[in-house]
C-alpha cells in the first residue's frame, strides 16, 4: 500500500462520520478528510486532483440534506459524477441500505470497490476493505455478499415462465385467471395445473408463505420491479 493513503469520507450525519473515524484512526497510514454533502465532496475531490489527490472515497447512498440547489443528490449521483469525469479514485459505499434490490442495482450499475453496512463495520473490516480496494479487488460486507449470492442462485432457477407468472400474479384476483395468459416458448398456453405446480415450486424456492408474499419476496430480490 502507499505510505500515505488519502481518504474522503462523505456522510450527512456528523455522528456517523465520527463513529467511522473512530474505527479508521486505529489504521496506520491514513489521512482522512470529511464532507457532509455530495456537492462539497465532489468539489474537494476536484480541487485536490492535481496536487494532493485522494485514493479512496467512502460515501453513503442517501443524503437528507439535498435540496433544489444541490447538483449531486446522493451517493449514487456522486459516484456517477466521479466516473463521468474519469477521476482515478476508488469508491466504496458505507451505508445502512441492505435491501437486496437496492444493493444489487448499486453494485450492478456502479461497480463500487466496497459495499459496507454501517451497523456492521469495525476497524478490522474497514482495514481489510481498504487493502482490497488498493489492490484492485472488491470487498462486500458478509451480509451483502450473502444477499448477492442468494439472488444469483434464484436467478439461475428462474426461467421465462416463472418470470411471466410473477409479473402477472398481482394483476389477477384468482389463479385460474392466469390460464390462457402464460405462454411457453413455443407459444402454447400453460394449463392451470402446470401454473399451480410452478407457483408451488416458486414459493419453496423463495421461502414465501403465500402468493402475495411470493410477489413481495420477488420484488425484494430485484426479480420484479
């Protein structure tokens, strides 16, 4: 690792910043600055780009202090702004957001080098994450890794018919109404018995109590919008 690692920590809650700083202070070789808004963070990054650049920026995703005058309205926008400017900096997320769909979208669309949960982080985890990031590797909190793994496994089990059923299910008050709607790849329509069997398997795969719960679980996992 470099002798001195410059890190920018971005969060709109000062107590959170102080908590994370209390963990980071026990890691040797770090020089840390903070920002309470994404606009300020981006300005700081650009101002020091040619003189004393940061190696890493850690940002939350949601910011309560954005308003009509804000140019950058959250952590995702900040990361996109950094990427758009082709700024050579590693970016990681430290957040309370653990919803599978949100996690998947952030990682899939933005490819952060780290995704760390505020309630789970400590000195050891942050140190390990920083080392991984500087070695061009990724680090996800264990809970995040498990969520991504579960979603990937379920995606493998999904087929076009399962997706059709899940999308159509909320539109029909009775399961019998799905007959004549769900089609096979060859264009033939599925019989109600086949649809019911498929639903039963989906409830087991997604650990759902009923069909309403099944749809909610599918949304939570990001299978449905």
